[in-house]
């Protein structure tokens, strides 16, 4: 499948140059349950990755069984216990809403999610407090392995497109969505390469 995707994407000359430079796509989704992936995403919001992982580690230590805690067990914990892990009030509220929506079936399990379209999942999961379209798109790409997702609101994706095309300003999300139609049905891979372009620029700019 990756060879088919590459042959399709290199029809875009700017992408072709990036693909030749970066090499094979190393996009490897991590097969978690959607509930776990969303809780991890909420815990990481607006934090440096290292700080978020420390908070998440303290949170998981509340549940010593070794498996990721289920929604009912999390809801049984007090706000004081969750705050003690370093979670803010808004994140606690979002996590409690996520747990409630997992219990009522709004958040599907991985097997049930496989039967839902990308847009159906976006519609359902953005009803959760603190979960926007971008968060669901990251779930689709990095947890569920959906091949045709282009997160047009993502700064890195738009910056990557700007860099490989030599533009002074980033393209607007709506424009990128139109441009990206030519990359379908392999837009997740295109996004991965555009992130690499943005990462390259950061590395080159570092002292």
C-alpha cells in the first residue's frame, strides 16, 4: 500500500522532492482503544510533552492493576486525587465528560470505531468537552490508522506545505483542503511528510 501511495503522491512535484529527501514513510499507528488515546490527548493539551507524561504517570499510578483504567474506575476517583496528579480543573472536567461518554457509548471501542466513517467519528467525539476536530484527526491517523485524513488546521502541516512550495505565508485551511484533494486517498501520508518538512526547518534553525 505504501508504494501505491508514494506513486500517487509524487505526482505533486513539491511533495516528490520532499519524499525523495526524507525517504520511506515511517508512519506507524499505535493501536490503542479510542478512550485511552483521547484521555492521553486531553492530558497533553497545552503542555510540554515531558510535563504531560509526568502528570499522566502520576495519574496511572492511582490505578496499580497495570492496565489502563476503565471509565468507571476513573469516575470513582475524587477531584482532589486527580488534582494531586497535576491535572487542572478544566482537564478533570474533560476527563469526567470523556468517561461518561465512554460509558454511554458515544466513545466507541476500537472494533466499533472501525465500522464508523472518519466524519462520523469526528461528529461523535467532538461532543466531548475539550475534544476538537484536530484531536479526533490525530486519533484517526495515529491510533486508528486511517489513511486519508488531512488535518488542515494543523500548524505543522500548513507550515510544511509553505516550505516545500517556497511561499512567504501559510496557506489557509480551506485552500489546503482543496489542494489536498489531489492527494486522496493517501492524505494521512501526505500530512506525515509535511510534518517532516516542518521538522527539518526547526532542526536547521536550531543553533
